[in-house]
């Protein structure tokens, strides 16, 4: 049976996928899965890095999609975990009174029930499988928007090897993060942060033989001390202002180079299982 003759009728139940809006294409992420009962297992970040500086800020699970193809109703179930980098989140809260951070990481496991291989005549399989990659990038954009990162665009695509020797499709994206706070100045006023910070993000999607795993993260492309410096008006010196409003640990977090975040997030992505 081809896709056009599937006679798909839709009864969609949408909720947040990867912290953002789910799309109908999300069911394509489930690939050739083995059907299971019960809750979807949480994704596991096997790298020790996740316990050294990252904080779980949200965990969710539920039905993200439901659609009928002729006599068969497909449900896509998810389990998602969202993390923030503690030192940066707390440094931004302390110095800028910001309630969000551009350094985030997430991991999601998606389970399609029944499995595509179990559908009679391969109902809908061709169309659904062609939507896998676009669904992943759309869902990731939604997650980034939820985290305050806008104007996201894909700038590169390739492959990478992840835990278990699986091959993942990988993307590099770029966007902008706008701060909602300001820099407190010595005279009691606040230095306005007028320009958004450029952000780079990485995303990977792969099939592990049972489920589809989606992992990604984002980070600023320059040290966040630059944000403070740009918000401090002349003749004040940004470093001097930072010395007054932040301790050494906070300053060190804001001085972190983007290459450090990139290495950290890349290692976390490939460790998800």
C-alpha cells in the first residue's frame, strides 16, 4: 500500500515535544521500533560530564502525537530531559538578574506504537520516514525558542558516531539569545543590553535499534563577559564594573570560551543512550 492510498485520517493530540511544539512529522522520528508497553524509558546520558556542572531543570513524558492510518492508530510517546549549565545560569542570575541561560542541553527518547514494521502493508511508512530529519530540526527549533533562542537557522549538516557505534545525522544551527536583564552600574542605574548574543547549537538524531534518540544543546559564540562590557557606557570600564558586582567564581563562568561549551555539549550528545 502506498502513502496516497493509506486514507489517513487525523485525530491529533499535541503537547510539548522537546520543550517546544510538536509537529505531525514527529512520528517519523520513531523509525523501525520494537513495540513496548508501559512508560517510555528516560534517555540516559552516559557521560560523567552531566553530573559535573549540569542541572536537570525539566523532565516530561506523554503522548506527543496520535494519528489514524486507515484502521491503524499510531501513537508517538516521548520522554524528555532538559538541563542547564549551573555556573552560567547562576552567574547570569547574579549579575544581570536574568532568568534564562543560552547554555542548555536536552535528550529525548521517542517510541512509536505500534512499530512501523508492524503496520499492515507498511501503512504510511514511506511518507513518515522521509519526514524524520525535518521533524528533528523543527522540534529542536521549538526547544530553542522555549529557551529564549530565536532566529535559528541550519548552517551545516553531517554525520557523527554515537554511543553503541550508531551513526547519527547531525546539524549545526545558529541563532540569537536576547537577555531580559541589565548590568547594575555604580550610580544605581542599569546598563541596557541592547543586542542579542549569537548562539551556536548542535543537534543529532539516530536510531539505536529500539528507539529513536534526539539530543542537542546550545551555547554562546563569545564569552558572556562581552555582554557586560557592551552594556557598560563610557567612560566606565566593563571589567571594573564586573569586579564590583561579581565574585571570582561568577566571573570565571562568564569568561568561559565557546570552544569549552562546544566540547562539553558535543561529548554529551554522543553519550546519550
